[in-house]
């Protein structure tokens, strides 16, 4: 074995081994860094408030001066909703169900005797369109429990950064607002009733005061049994907000989108395309690196074909001749794996600081994925390398029998 090592060591090219090593190292680093980066940023990009969230637009009918004079309805009919659902650019449609009764909300009372009341309204959308993570979002008008309420986050921002500052009033956090219990009074054509309400979340997507759809449907049936709740707005999940067919459909039917939601969704879609292109380029680089790695091994064996053949002819078995190359390959691959993991762990803090500045909620996930993935890839590459070496040596032996 020592004789084989001495003979083959004289003909092993350092440059080829360096190329083998660097190609393997670059490929592994790219793969591990891409996987770890994706795992770290996935919660930011895929959460309900994330950049890669599902794309929604809110559609309503245009209101003109003539519409008010002639009392033209601006609600959507069942036929219009079904027609929208059939469009190829639409994933799902959810109606905004309005309340058909009057709502009064107040705080205070009890021992202090001071009470503040205001008129308000309720709306609901199907649960799958809500962008607030909540555990308790189901109730019934017959239950004594709290009515969960979601309000737009900009309502709280308007108070904190507008009204509160101008009036020298204390600013309120979301947690503090969630602790306030509201006295809700509902009054309709068929009766009235008092409830308790609690703000359980703040929405960035829906600019309305939301209660559970199940509650609102039962409340409408109880307090306004002879009226029909036709939606005046629709929330639509779309496949591609930049689709010209979507824009054309909205303009053709006299609809409009709220709060430039269509433009925001287009921006998100473009960001998604760019991200996909970058990931695709990374995968292509990985494939090229692995190809260079395989080519390096083949050239290394091809260069030493004569010496390998002579060893086989003088009585050494193919397995003995192949073993030095296999040991070198295993050793290099293990070294590459260790250096690649160290490199990824050193790079992570660099992008973590940048993402933390952009997204305060960003936190690094565990790094176990790169250990598992790196080990699997290294084993796979090593097995392929060993097979190539073995086949090449055995082919030489078979050719000179």
C-alpha cells in the first residue's frame, strides 16, 4: 500500500486537487447558504404580514354624484361575484358582509359612573382572509362571552401619532388596547341586546371593524330578519396582480381598488419574480460547481491512466489501486463540509444585522438544517466520486486482461 502511495503521489497534480477542492467548497457553500438564508427569512416573507404573503386586492364599485341622487345600489350581486370567481386570474373571492343593525360601543361605567359612547359599525369577511393570528375568533349572539373585534392598525396609529400628540394625551400600545372591555349595544328592527366586546387584533390588510362572520350572520338574522346583507366590497386573492387581464376586467366593469392595493400587490409580485431569479441563478452555479468537481476527478484519473494500468498489470487489485484516490476524495469532502459550515455560520450574522434593521421582528432560526443538508450532500457527492473512481479503475483492469 505504501508503494502505491509513493508512486501515485508523484503524479497527483496539486492544481487539480485545488480545483477539485475549491469547486466542491464553492458548491457546498452556495447550497448551504441558500438553504439557511431561505429558512431564516421564510417567516418574514411568508407570514400574514410578510412580503411574500398571498396577494389580495379589495374591489368596490365606483361612487358618482349621480349614484347618490338616484339611489343607485353599489353592492355586488351573486351573479357579479360568481362571474369574478370564474376569472382565470382569481384564486378566491370573499365578500365583506355588512351589519344591518345599529351598533353603539362604550367604555367606562361601574363605580366611576363615567361612560363614553360612540356609534360604530361591524363588517365581516371569511376567516381565511383575516391577517391577524388569533386563537379565539368564534362566538355567537346567544353566548355570554366577549365579541372578538379586529380594527385597522392605522386607527391606532392615527390616535397615537395624530390626535394624542396634539391633545397631550397618553399614547396607547396594542397590548393596552386589548385589555379594554367594550360595552356593545346592538339595536335592530327586531329587538336589541347588550354584549361585551374585546379588541383581539389589528389588521394591516382590512380597513374596517371586523367581527366573526358566524356572529354577524346570526346577528343580522336576529336583529334584521327581513333585510338582505349585500356586500359593497370584495376581497380578492389574485394569482398575478400585474396581469393585464385583471386591470382590464376592473376597468371594464367600473370597479376600483382601495388604498392602491393593486399597485402594492404588483410590487410584491415583482419582488417575488426577482427573488426567484436569484435563487435560480444560485442553483445554476451549484450545478456548474458540481460538474467541475466531477470533471476534476475524471481528469485526475485520465492523467494517471498509464501508471494505474502498470500497477494493475504487476498484480495489484483494482480495489488497491483505487483506494488512495478514494481516501483523498473522502478526506477532501469532509474538509470541504467543515469549512462550508464555518463559512455559512460566519456569513449569517452579516445578513442578520441588515434584516433586523429592515424587519424588527426578524430572528435567526436554528442552524441544524445546514448540518443535516451538508452531511447528506457530502455523503452523496462522496458516493458518486467513489463510484466514478471505482468504475474507471475497473475499466482499465478489464481492458488489459
